[in-house]
C-alpha cells in the first residue's frame, strides 16, 4: 500500500514538473510575443488598407495580449508535446516510444500549416465576400476588437483541425483507433464538422461552406492516412507471426 502511495506521489511530482516547464515556456513565448507585437499586428493588417478603430484604451491592451497569446500557444505546442512524451514514456513500449518521437515535430508543423491555411486562404475570401456584400450600402470600418476576434475564430480552428491526421495516425499506431470503424461513422462526423463550421464562421451560407468543406477534406485525409498506418501495422504483425511460426 505504501509503495502504491509513493508511486502516485512520484507520478504527481513528475506531472507537476512537466506542467511547470510547459507554463514557463508559455510565459517566455508570451514575452517574445509582446516584444514583437507591433510587427505581428502590422502583418495581420495586410488584408486591410486602413487602420482599425478602438473604442477604449483597454481594447489596445486586449489586442496586444491576444496576439502575444497566439504566439505563446504556437511556441509552447512543441514544448508541451515533448513534456507529455517524457511523462508517458515509461509506460510505453520501445516501438511506441519511437512512433511518438517521430510524431512530435509534426504537431508544430501541422499547427503552423493550419494557421497559414486559415489566414492566407479562408480568412481573406470570407472577409472580402463580407466587405463586398455591404460596400455599396454602408461605410466599412472595423474595430480592432471585432477584427481580431473574427481573425482568431477563423484561423485558430484550422490550426487545431490540421492536427487531426497526425492524431489519427498516432492513435492507429498505438492500436487505439481502427480507421475502418471510424469510416462507418462518417455521416455523423460530417454532421459534427458542419456544426463546428457554422459555429466558427460568420452567420451566412458561403462562409459556412468555405469552412465546412476544408474540415471535411481534413477528416477524409485523416481516415486515408490512418488506413495506410493500419495496413502497415497489420503487415508487420503478420510478418512477425510467420517468423515465429517458422522458428
């Protein structure tokens, strides 16, 4: 009983250590975000030809904090993934450890690709459509608060969604997910993705479609890659079984 308690305490200490390292990494990247916040702000303003409006002094701080937070989340992601791996490593088998390490760089790369896709392809199209929709009837001007909320709501979900193929492949490698079972749930997955698209995009049909279609494509790519991993895993098991039988 005492050994079990010590084991739990050791695990909790290890977890606390990993959480502290991740939190410190977030803080460091948050500071870096604040240092370069003006440059990042000007980069995000590339889609507009005029300055944004603020309705109060606190709005300026709100914008700076959210830009710095986005930088902090992006920078902390690989650090947090590495810390999670270090925490679960003792419980993994040798082949599972190798598989996990191989996937860690992809977490960061796919998150960046998702943000880039959302920002360079989806966001400008939706923004342009909405501006053109009312340009003949009203004067277009945005508050900084509304603009950046809209920007984050469009781009951040794609950063997360782009992780799906990697997650599916990783879970398939560990034998937790069977892609052929998931395929049977496709219609429910589509329904959920359409709901997510309607929640994160502006309340009109074109925006919903612009977000829903890429999400569905990401889902299909995830299932396809998961099937490849599943077949390889199955092939390895058959080879190992044959070798044992011959021995």
